[in-house]
C-alpha cells in the first residue's frame, strides 16, 4: 500500500507539468484526504516541501507559456507574508529555541501554508476553469470526509483508515490523538484527519465555504450537506466546534443586522438545549465547559476557570521574555521534549501559543495580520458579501484556535480563504 501511495504522489507531481489545472485539483484533494505525504522513489524519501517546490516550478513554466513573463499577484497574501517576515525578524531576539530548529520550522510552515494557495490564486487569473474544478473537488472532499466521520460513529472510536495510513508511513499515533475514549461519554471522531481537533476545524471552515456557494449550486444540496456537517459538529466528541460554530453564526447574523434570523437561531438553540439536556452524553459535554472539575461530568477538557489559571501560568512562563516570547514554535518544541506543560498542558489556546512563542509583539503581529486581511479584501473588490464571508471564515478560525490552541490550523484557513477569493473572481484575467 505504501508503494501505491508513493506512486499516487508521483502521478500528482507529474500532472503539475502535464496539465497544471488537473495537478492542482489532485493536490488539493490529497491535501485534505490523505494525512501524510509520502514519496519514496528509488529509495529516496521526499517531503511536502519537495512537492511545493515542484509546484512552483510547474507554475512558472505554465505561466510563461500563457504570458511570456511571470507576474505573480501576491496582494491577497500580503498579510500572511508580513506575518512570516515578522516571525523571522523576531528570531534574533528569542533565546529558547535553537536557531536551526526555528528556521526549519519557519521555512516548512511558510512553504506549506502559502505555496499552494498562491499558485491556485494566480492560475485562476488566467485559467478560470480551475475555479469550477476546485469547487467540484472540494464538494467531493467535504462529502467524503463527512460521510466517513458519520461512519466512524459505528466503530466506537476506532479509525481504521488513519491507523492504516500511519502504519504504512511509519508515523506514531498516540491514544491522546483520538482521546482516551473511556474518559468521555461521547467518543472522539477524527474522520480522515490525524486528530479530532483538525476534523472540527475543517467542519466549520467547510460550512462557511459551502454557504458562500448557495447561489452557485443547488441551495437544497448546500443546506442538506450543511445539515450533516452540523450533525458531525455535535457528534465528533469535542466541544470546541460547537462553541466556535455558535459564535460564528451569531457574528454573521449580527454583521447582517438580521433580527428575525437571530430570533430563529435563538429558538433553535433553545430547542437544541432541551434536546441536549435529555441526552446525558451531550449534556455532560456542554456542562464540562463551565464546571471547574471535569470529573463531575466525566468529560475531559479545560473549563473556563482552568483556562484563567492557565493564562496566569502563561504570563509567569514569559515573565523574562514578555516582549518577544520564547521563540518561534516554542510550544511545539517544548512538547517534543517534555510532553505536557505542568500548567499550560498542551497550550490549549491561540492566546497561550502566541504569547509563549512571540510575546506581546507577536500578539500585535497577529492582530495587524487579520486587520490587514479584512481591509485588503474589501479594497480589492468592494464586494461586501465576499468580505463578510472572509471575515466569517476568520471568525471561526480565530474562535476555534482561541478555544483549543493552534496546531497547524492556519494552512486550512488559508486554503478556504483562497477558494472564497477564487469564487468571487476578483481581478481574474486582469494584469496589474
């Protein structure tokens, strides 16, 4: 099976040079559906970075064929480029992560998060067919992920696909990635991802993306698929997507100033509360958010009181490096050595991650990045709906990460952000 996966990745890489549009769509599907990128060709193991470098080369060749001169449009990605440049600039002022490890992490994250979206966006400017191809691809991807997630409910926490893929890729999967299922009344579901938290993030981002397509594909199909997404959100066994979803829906309706839909949501929420209170598993999951001692509900996870204690612990951790933090990706570096932190545990909030990694300056960089993102999208097209969907997508991402931490979630957000911009046809076919 590892042989098949290796050849599948090679087919995708070859497709970049044969028909870039097809290669991009295959790569997009692989990005979401396959948890590992394994290339073992003639005994040489290659990584995501190698695939991204080949993608860049293929794009330059394809663009040159169409226009004779390569002119990248990076405007939608200026905020993220600013973000990574600032992270690089801060490194000399940070002492707790070895420089080589920090630079390797920075390079890998930047390549993984930006190369595919930038290429997709720029290809869509001269090859509009990629928009329809990507849309159809993502609909299939969402259907597969949701159906498999629902199917896993029947397996009592087992995930044969992910376990099998981890085995053939020599990857280590810990029980904590799927949760000690006996400690929760509802089992954790991760679908095709290596962790339930990634599944929960995907569900919310996919819901916003699907809703933005309601005028381009059959609305009934969109609402039906969104219904199953909501079912997965409530039954995936983690609380974060539930809270992030309600915050996102409330924000969206608030931005539209639609009072009647807000009343409908309140009524649905009340009915949902009545139903939840009559299902012990769901009731315990929701109650555990507010009860300090999770043992009272038999549900693992951090309560609000515990998060406040962790915030104090976060400031104690960086008291000697408050301005620039402890180093790029320090949280991941710390956990690779010590496993869990005695107070911050797995750094289960974006706020903890940002403060520990990059201090007060890093927090300011995050704020500037997203303010720039919102203003930039509106300036590019003056389309209020597009801007609203981008902001809504960001609200879910930020709310989700604030509740649970940031474990490589940005790459999924940037992909969906790019898909939204492609659908809006901003500047497609124009030169700048």
